[in-house]
């Protein structure tokens, strides 16, 4: 137990000052915290790698539980794996690979902890006929309730686990979860760049191509590079082991480091962004010509981020839009970006990404609850003007029918969240009060978004 610590999220832009920090090594440690409010004040929040871009894990003046010591893989079965909440995705995925198994959703951020995956939103382009959110393949969750009692939610209780999968740690502290897993299947990947108008014209065919759609967007050049993936069980020979490491190095290391250094060293905006756009062209060339194969391992998509962020760190946001409105939303958004740069003089210094995610009602707050969605995700090294831009971006997305994600849409307002999630946000609020009537786990962020009175 440590007192009076200063804690930041992984990127370093969210700072909090919990009164007490606890590194949990067992379920008993969590129970002890929740039962003893005199020594462990509210709010109590739990974090893994603390990778969220919004203050879901902030415990200002309260108690922060660090879960990283509870990282054991407890059991690998025929089609499931059971893991403690502090384990991170990339470690579990590598162990599964030794057994010839893989996750269904091999999401990019390898620092994603099991606890976060089981009760918070994630994103990945859906493979054909599958979900794109990690928690949708979690079949059992064990947590400590605010009272200190234990609760198990499983697929045998569909209404309960549906709520728990998106409780963001406001119902209880997750300490164990079980995932559905599958045997490793060879996966093909390729990239193709489209002009915006051409992409929109071909989008109906792309959606029925039998491939997942993740894409890199360059709004100031009206270009989109699509990453197509599909399982390819007929592939022969050894998988290409260099494909995803090269993509991941460019995306998670070289890209943000180059953009941050360009931002810092070139004062003239016109020159600066010509250089950054030149890097974007190189990125497109590499994707189209080097990152293609008929035989890769899906696990290799997962990126190993350092425990403490360094000069290559980046941050992001996310809004999802119904795919039927996306052909109108996307060109309007490109125009918004250009006008914002013209009027304000700011543009984010990395590209945008997006994902197509299939309809998913496994979690109450799923952003693809009503149908398939496609996202708009700005990425940045948080260059000067980023936080002001997010305010305008959030409002634009909300005005155009967007659906946010509480842990990955920074500077979100209550009105925007209520508009995006509608009655489901009210259902969540009612369920949270049932699980935590004394607000033991309610931090200021969720208090504001829920419209709960202050302490």
C-alpha cells in the first residue's frame, strides 16, 4: 500500500492523485480494500495498463487498485482460457499460440488487461461473421462487489453478463475471466488505397467481400487505405512471420516518433505537414507493397507496447456511425477537418483510422447494438491544439449520429453519451445503483456522465 501517489494513464495526459494505491496480489486484497472504507477511501477504481484515453480509472482522493500482479493464466481448455484480471492480451495470446490456439479478436493494443477487456469497450474490425469487441467472447466473469462479496456472471445468465461486460468497473472489481478461443487458422492480409469517391462507390461491394475492413484515412488528401483480412485455411507452408511486425513497427513506433519529432522541429505549418503527408505516402506504399500475405498468424497483429510510454507514444479517440449513414458522414467529416485546419490552424499530426464492426448485443453499451457500424478515429501525439480539437470533433460526431465509447472517447459530455446510447445508458445507470448503492466505485468521471449528485 502506498499513500499520496501521483498516477497517470499510459499516454501521460490524465493525471490523478489517489489517497491510497494498492497492488493487489490476491482476491483477498481486493475484498480487504472494499470492506474497509476508513483506510481505503472512495472512489475505488482498478486499472491494468491504464491505457484508456478517458478518465475511467481515475480515483482522485480515493483508492486505486493496480491489478498487474494478478496475471496468471489459470487454465487452457479445449475451447476456453481462464485468466486472472491483471494479465495482458499479448502475454495470453503468446501462451495460447504455444498450444495452437488463438483469440477470436486479436486487438491491436497488447497492453489490454483481461479485467478491462471483460467490462469495457474495445475495437477491432470484425472478421466475417464474427464480433469485433473482445468482451463479446468472454463467457464468464468473476468480480468482487462493493460489499466485498463475490459474484460470478456467465453465459448461463445472459442478462447479467450483458450488463457486466460494459460496467467499466462500476459494478465491482473483476479478478478473473474466461474467454472463448479457437485453433489457429492461417489469415490473409492485403492493402489497397482508394480515392474517397472511389471508396464510397465501392463500399457496398467491399462490405460483402468476405473480408474484414480496417482502414487508414488521410482526410487532407482524400485518400483511404483499406486493410483487408480473411481466414485462409487452405494456406500451406510456414506463416510469414515478418508481415505484422513490420506493420506494427511502422504504426506504433516509427510513425508516432517521426510525427512527434516533425511537430517539434519544424515550426512552419505548411512545411511541417508536407513532411508528415510525405510520411503518409511512404506508409501507404509500405502497406500496399510489403504488408500482404496469404498466410499469417492473427496473434502477430497484437502490438507489444512498453509498460511506460516513450517518445513513440500516441493517443486517439473514437466515434462509431451506422454503416448505412457512413457514405454521407465520411466526406462531410473530411470537409470538417479541412475547414477546421483553415479556420483554426490545427490538424492532428498523424493519420486517422477506422473499423467496420458488425452488430453486437453481447454488451449492454455496445456501440454496434443497433447494427453494423464504421468508425472515425483520429490519432495524434497530442500536438498543441489536440484537446481543443477533440471538443469540436466530439460535437461534430454527436451532431451526425455518432456513438461514443466511454473509455476511448476523451472529453465526452453527458449529453453526447445520452444521445448516442439512449435508453441503454439509463438501463446502465439503474443497474449500477443496484450493484453499488453507496457509490463506492463511482468516480467523478462517471458521476458526471450519469448525472449523479456529488458526495
